């Protein structure tokens, strides 16, 4: 019913443009990550080998201090587990489970 109420412009132009935009942003993100990984692997100036004063781990870079760093660690582990187990089987997202032949693009 929601699909039929959407205007033809939204169905034929809006949704495909949104999907192409998301696909382009994903591709750009992957290219940026690849570029930075290659930069770290190939460029000696990007990651110096002879650091004399290594203060790594002595100062928290999170705005919220130690609590923020702990929250980031918990979120990272939650995202890792949910990606291994499955996005839709995690308790927060079971109501988003797609239904065959009845899942609008906005829900996906």
C-alpha cells in the first residue's frame, strides 16, 4: 500500500537516485580506505619507524575520556558480533526483517 501511494516521480526517479547515491558513497569510502592503507604501507613519512617519544595509550583521544573509549570498544564488539551473527537476527533489528514480495526500498 505504501508503494502505491508514492508518486511516480518518487518511485521512478527518487528511489533509484538514492540507491545510486548510496552506492557512490560506499565506493568512495572504500577507495579512501584503500588509499590510506596503501599510503601507510608505502610512505615512510606517514608512519615513522623510529618514534622516540611514543605516547600511544597514555592519553585518551575520546571527548568523553575513558568512558567514551570504553563505549567505543563496546560498540565495535557489538558491530562485529552482529555482522557475524547477522544483522537481522540481533535483538534490536528483528522487526526490520524483510518479507518476501512485500518489502519497500525505504525499509531495506
